[in-house]
C-alpha cells in the first residue's frame, strides 16, 4: 500500500472519529441516570445502563403525537416538492417559451434570499388565510416549487437523450405524458435526492413550527423535544438527549433505504 493511500485512510479515519464521537457521547448520556448525568467530573460510560429513559420520555412527552405530526408534514412536503419542482423543472429543461432562461435565472436568484426575510410576509398571508395553528403552513409552500428542487430536477431532465421524447411523440404522447411516463421514471436518483433533502429539512425544522403552531397537540417532533426542557424533565436532562436520538431514527432509515439513489443523483446533478 502506498504512502498516499495510508495517509488518505488515516485522514478518513480521523474525520470519521471526529464526527462519530459526539454521537457516541450523546448515546452514552441518554442511558445515564440523573445522578450520573449531572456528575462532575463527568463519566463517559453509563453504569448502570438505563434503557428505560427512552420509553419514559416517549410516554411523558407524548412523542407519538409529535412523531405523527412530523411524519404528516414531511410526507406532504416530499410529495409537493417532487411534483411541483419536477413539473417546473421539466418546463425549463424541455419546453420552449419566451424568457425561459431569464425566468430560470430569477428562480435561482431566489435561493440567495435569506429565509428570515420572508417570515413576516408569509405569516401575514397565512394569518389572512386562517392557517395559523395548523400544519398547513409547514408543508403547503413545497407544493409551489422550491428553487433547489427545480435546479436539481432540471439538471436530471437535461441529461435524458431527446431520442426518448421523440419516440414518445411518435407514439402520440403529449408533453405531460412524456413528462409523466418517460422523463420522470428516468430520474429516480434525482427524485430520491430531492426527497431526502426535503425530508431532512422538514423533519428537523424548528423555526416555522415555533412561529405558526401554538397548540401543544400540533407540535412537531423538534418543537416537542425543545418543550421538554424544564417541563417534563425536572432536571432529568438525559431525557432531552434520548428524545433527540429518537428523532434521528427516521432520518437514518430514510437515508439507508435511498442511499444508492442519493449518491447517484448527487453525482449526476453535479452536486459536491
């Protein structure tokens, strides 16, 4: 083995350890008793191991409701992002209409607008529509297209040879049928990439739920975990760590299932 490979593997191992150690520390802290968690100097390994912290925090904080709310928001957001962004992207990639490239540049330009700038206008709009204290403000915007999703799917559509579309036209397909039956099935890696990014963003989102949701039963999981502080824990902060680790499980499952498509989609779209 060459020196270059040894150094590369060493760098990868050190980087992996740096990223894995905080997760391992959180796992150990979630299994401690309140005495061990608050002990100074802190001890790394829990003794005894208290697996019941997970079941206790699940029951105390009504995690089943929070998880269901987060799943509802995430699934609806994924469906909206995939449908709306892919439709707009297909139009930018394949259809001919005036100012197409200019409009696409404007769409990309909106990615540079900080999210906090649009919070107040969005709040006023949702208030006028009577959507406050509902889950709709958390997912409805994804059905209007997102700039990143449009860019990602446009790159995927541009990579499809035009011969497929020409063959579909000969068979009598209209533009929507070509998009739905030919182009979209050929972009599964990019669709998986968009779905993962959308799921992670919505599952971990905390600012929008804090702004729009006031009823505890409608909290999403991140807000539910945040509300544990001082309410249910009573100094048992190991419950907070256990709740945070519980929220990671769906993300890991989704990524493991779609890892192959995610890597292929990121590579084909030019993402680094």
